């Protein structure tokens, strides 16, 4: 949640101008007794000073309005950068309560922001991965060093996804630490990793079956790598020719 920041609004400037006007009027009342004693030259000088002061106040108001406009532009730029970042951003305290979040994290978890704040992030962790999250938080708050973990998160609609959590501990007011976390969806990479593992296991099984078939059929095979000019023989080749592999 991004908190609004800014300088005084135009209404505040108007109020300040009104206060200055009231103070000036009071000062004029106090000095009204001396007005008749001023010469024409002194009166013109005072009028000139008042006009100069008025112009200075108007210039100061213009500078304040410009600063306010620039600050609002900067604030909106920061808000957009924070809310629409490609990663989810979360801040939670030592009790695990979510304090702030961006719209990306809100979308990933499937919960509106107002209902996400003050909830425990642990409520979204898949039960089978709760121990991973517990050790992650324990190492973070006890050691104070950045931590990374991968676990599965359950969205509000019951579906789940693989997530990578990168966390840093930050000290805030009153010395109470809070945790800044980036939340990334790594489901695609996890699926690719699982497919590679499945393909590798299938290849190993196929090679094992081939070796068994060759042994039964008294057949062997060899492979030549043209890049290294290396030749690899199966064990059955050595058996057929009665040669020890170590002696070859």
C-alpha cells in the first residue's frame, strides 16, 4: 500500500494568505494612529514596500505550486512503478502480517488489496511447503541476512503456482524489523525442469534396456564423436571379442 505524500494544497496556501492579510490588517489598526504623522514621501515608500512584498508572496506561491505539481508527478511515477512491476512486492512484519503490497502481488494471490493487508502470508502457502516457509522466516529474522526460497502458493480461488521469494530485512521506526519480499511466478521454469528430469530418466531407462537387449542377443554397439574423434563401445563389444575393458 502506497501512502499519499505531498506538500500543502492550494487551499492551504489560500488560508495562509488569508492569515497574512488578517495579521496585516491588525498591524495597520495598531499603526493607524501614526498614519496622520507620515509624510507623503514616507507613505509612498511604505506603499512601494507593500507592493514589493505582495509580489514576493505571489512568486513564493508560484514556486510552491510548481513544487507541489512536480512532487505529484514524481509520486504518480513511483506509484505506477511500484504497483505495475513485473514482480509482486510485499512487506510483512515479524508476526508474518502483510503490511504493504503492490497490485502485481494482489493479482498473483487473487485477493483485493484491502483484504490482503493484515493477513498472514502463511495462509497462502501450500500445507506441504509450510516447513520451507517457516525455516525461511526463521533464518531471515534470526540471522538478518537476505533469504531465498521456492515453494508453492495457493491463490484465493484454490489454484496454486510455484513461487520464488527473495527477502531482505529492514529496520524501521522503534527498531521493529520488517521484511521486504519480491514474489515471482516460476511455474514455467519448474515445469520445464520437471520435463527435463522426466526426459533424462526416460533416456537412462532406454539405454539400460538397450544394453540388456544387446547382452541377450550377443550384440554390441559403438558411438563415434566426430568432434573429439573419440569412440565409445558398449560392454558387450568387449565381451564378444573377449577383451577386458581396462586393457583396451
